[in-house]
């Protein structure tokens, strides 16, 4: 039991809160050090980075580029040049789709994704397939979210050009073996993309070890500000790709006839960049490193176990996914017989428990599972057993509050 969590005091919005925040898969709260880093940037270093030769601009550039190096180290990239800053994981996946997919795919090529993908890792590929004549194929997981190498192999062929799969599902919470999946993709000559939105904040990720070609991530899911995220890409692939956006700062030289572009990663970062957000991301990485993923996983696994075991004891509750708490990585999606997920969220809200309800940007998966929507509780290392107990107590009274006499 984790009744008194030492980390909650680091988060101003949670320190004296009378609510339990269990929507961490959507976005995480921000520790004081991250808030202070953003404030410090705008109070001491604010200028247009990468453009000016004066002191403030140099300081802004240092904040921005230091964050890039820190992110590269955080996920085990060879070089900071392999980190492209974007607004979020969604923009990162769109960057790959437009810059790589639209330019390197031809009619008949195949794109393989899983049925469990977030819309951000599905809609861009639907669009690429329509525009290029490529074929989009879906590999089906089982009803617990399990996706095996054999399942993936059944959809791969010599025509496969792209495989794009979530590292951790935002619905099931299960972790996919992207290292093995990347190897299988490479065997047929395809590139492999991992959506790291749910993995990078919660488990140690090393892109060199995984041998993925691309990995997307969002800062706001890893205790950093909203509006900063990024893309890891192997440098040799990034160098072949044309820019995603055009304008200032992504150029080397411009004439009235055309332009030459800046080297990677800057050719993908047109316009004034989010240096303040990068400073916050840098502080978030330091904060996570200070705790360590061993401790983070220990806390989140214990809380997931308490929450999952507690739900199983409540009648009429149906958990989506595995019965093994270690397969959930802090994400527990569920339904309650006779209670719409929106009512679940509304009643829990009245009890000071904040969860997510809906299709979780995974409507094809919901259809596959035979339910239009679910409720989802998602944990972070700053949560405690008090949060879990408040959640379970509220869930146990849901049907009674809806008028059922069980």
C-alpha cells in the first residue's frame, strides 16, 4: 500500500487537492521544477532562438538545443540530430506520414498498423494510402490486447513498406514487443515506427536497443508543458526526407527560384520554435531521471495491482484487457453493466475522482471489442492508495446511484 506518496508535494495542483487525478494517460500534471523552468526562460532568456547573435538569443538557443541533447540521451539516440521537436506525438506521426509516406510510397505498397492504434497513428496512414495508392492493412490483436510476432508476420509481405505500432496501448495498457516487431519489419525491407506516447513517460526506452526507425512522443504526457513533443528518427532516413513545413529557420539559402534546406533536424522545424516548452521538457527529464524508472515502475505497478484487484471484487464491472496487472502499465479500462461510461465519469467526478470516458481515440478498436465506449483510469507515480481507494469506493456505488437495486 502506498498511502503517503512523497512525490505529490512536488506538484502544486495536487499538493492540497481534494480530488484524485486518474487521467494521466491523457496528460500528466506538472512538477514545480517544470513550472519554474518555463517561468525562468521567459524571465531571463526569452528571445527568438537560432536567429540572433545577441546575448538573449544565444541563451534561448542554448535552452532549446540543450533540451534536444537531453532528450536524445533520455531515449538513447546516437545524436541530438536525430531528435526533431514538434508540438506532440500526433504532429510527429503526421510528419512521418507526409514527409516519408507521401514521397516514398507507390501504388501497391503496404502499410501495416494494429487495430489497437490511437487515431493519431491511424488517420495519417489512411490518408497516405488514399493519396499514394498504397494499401493499409490491420493486424488484429486478441480481445485482451495481446499482439504476437506470428500475428504480425501474417500481415507482412515483400510489399510491406511501413509498419507503425504503439509501444504501449492507450486502451489496454499492454506493452508491444516493438524490438521484435522492428526486426520483422526490417526482414521484409520495411521501416518500423513506434508510437511512444504512453511508453516514454513510464518505462525506460532505448531506441538504439529497440532498433526502431522512428519513435514519437509527447512532452505533456511526461510532466512537461503542452505544446512540446518530438520525433526520433534515424539520421540516414531523416536526411532523405523533404521538409514537412516551409518557412523561416528551416532554410540554408533562398533565391527567387528556390532554396536549399538546413541540415537535420532543423529542416523540419520551420518558424519560431517553442524554446520555453523545450526548457520545461528539459526540467521534466531531469525530474524523471532523479526518481528513476525503477522507482516509477515499482509505484505504478503496485497501484495498478491495487486498482485492478479492487475492480475485480465489484459486481457488474468488466475490465478490458489482461487479468495480469503487469500487462496494464498504469492503464485500466473498464465498463459497468447498465451504466454508460459518460455516467461513470460524471458520478466519479461528483466524488472527486477524475477519469476518462469515451472511445479514447480508438473507435475501430472499440468496434472490434463490441463496445462503443469505456471508462479509463490511468495512474502515475504521484498517485497513492488513497486515490485508488477513493476510486474503488465511488465505482462500487455506481449502480446504486443509477437506481439499480442489486
